[in-house]
């Protein structure tokens, strides 16, 4: 609800800026034209993932992973890493942070393992593994548009090296920090049957078809919307009670709309010049590190989405846009508000009675975030 209130305030402020001429009407219309496909995708993919979770698809995948872990905690954890990466890359960071987190926490408890390493895995990878494809993060979708609407595969070619580094660094840090808990054994247990096999199969087919469709070059809102409509149809027949307004991420949509409008107005007031003085120019390694570091700092001060929108205006090449993405995606691991997914993730932990103080979260973030951003940026500089 807080994000909805903030979004409403930002939209009102944006309306005032348009009415007073600070943001010209044609510019505001252009923002709306750029934003609607992004927001429609966010709505559709959220509906898909929420309904897939209601069908217990993610629970079944996690329980199958428990059997594949062969009683070794480190192997089970690596399988969770793999699932988290795939969910983030193809179904967005919110799927991992919000929907996968309860699954892996309950899975860890089910086999007698401490849930915290698994919970931190989902939230860290939700953010850092969201570099590779446009569908992985709202910031990436905006970057794809800024790059002229290039194909998802072209985006992946640009970002594959920093994306790999941004996955490996948090994984290695978690392995070192929680090595005692992860190098133990557990007893695999039989999984419970799915509540509705038809819904599980339908959800599995939709997700399986979406994975290649989202990187095919088709505007991502089209396959996402088709998948959402298919699942809504199945649930309308078999579990109508699940279909509720809360499936639509209206708070996030409201917040994103307000942020897009206000940041566009800030550009008219000279924000790019201020950021250029802070982040500099150039594409040499030091310049890219300066830009990515500034973007990461901005994400942790405000939030990763407005930080990206602000720094995009001074990222005048594909490589510099990639550096901004590294900063705002892989660097938003320090403050709780740096990523909306992190706040939602913490709410899920609180509901599951998993204790993690923000002091500890910030302390770990101060270690992993600068390291991840620096190494991922260097990987970009070496491969761009």
C-alpha cells in the first residue's frame, strides 16, 4: 500500500508539472507511448507466475530438486541456485523474490536445513541474475527501448559476461558465509501430490512455451499476455476463487508510472548535467566503474528504477547503458528500499517467521554489492 500511495503522489506531481509546462505535453505523451508495453508485460507475467504458484508448480519443482539433491545440502542448494537463476532470467526478479522464496524456505524446513541461506539466495539472485534479458527486470525493458528496441538475444550478447559474474560472485559469497550449514546432509522425503493435476500441467506448459517466446524477438507483452489469458481461462473453469484483483500488481504499476513521469520532468530541469558531473563520461574501464558505482549508489539511496531512469540520460552508448544496468541491478543489495522486490521478499520472510535483521542484511550487502558491481563491470569492459 505504501508503494501505491507513493505512486499516486508521484502521478499527481507529474500532472502538476505537465499543467505548469515544466514537462511539455508532447514529452508526457511520448513517455506514455514508451511505457505502456513495459507495464502491460509486468501485469501479464505477474498474473502468469501468481497462477503458476497457485497451481503449486514451483512447489513441485522445488520438491523434485530435494530428491535430486541426494541428501547433500550443498547439492540441494546449488539446485535452488539454478532454479532461482532460471526464474529470474525468464520470469523476472519478482517471481524469484516473491514467489520462489516461500517455496525454498518451506523446502529447507521440510528437510531440516536452516532456511536463511536459501532465502538470501533467492533475493540476491533475484537482483543480480536479472541482467541477462529484457524480461528479467523492468530496468532492462526500459534499457531495451533506449537501445532502439534491439532483440533480446542482442541484449544477451552485450551482457552475458557481466551477467555470469553477477551470478557467480553472490553464490560464492553465500557459499563462504554459510559453508557450515551447506556442507551437511539431509533425508529426502516424498513430495505431496499436486492439488489439481490439470492446473499443474497447464501452468507447466505455459511456462515452458514462454521461455523461448520471451527471447524470440516478439514484443514480450504479446506472449506474456497470451500466457496469462490461457491460465486465467483454466482457473476460471477449475478454481474461479483464485481469480481476484490482487493478482494484478497495480501498486507496482502505479509506482512505476509515477516514477517515469517525474524522472522525465527532472530531465527537463537539468538532471543530466548534474549526473554527468557525478558519473563522468567515457567507455574505458575506470569510466565504466565510475558510472556503474554511481548508479549503484543511486539505487541504494532511492531505488533501482528511478536510479536507472536518471542515469539512462547520460548513458549515450550501449556499453554505458550496460554499466548503468550493472549498477542498478547488481548493486541494489545494500539498503532494503533499493529494490521493490527486496521489500516484498522481506515481507514474505516475516510471514514465514524467518528472522533476518536489516542490520545483518545491510552488512552482508556492503560486502557483496561493491564486489559484484566492480567485477561485473570489469567483465563488461573486457568483452564489450
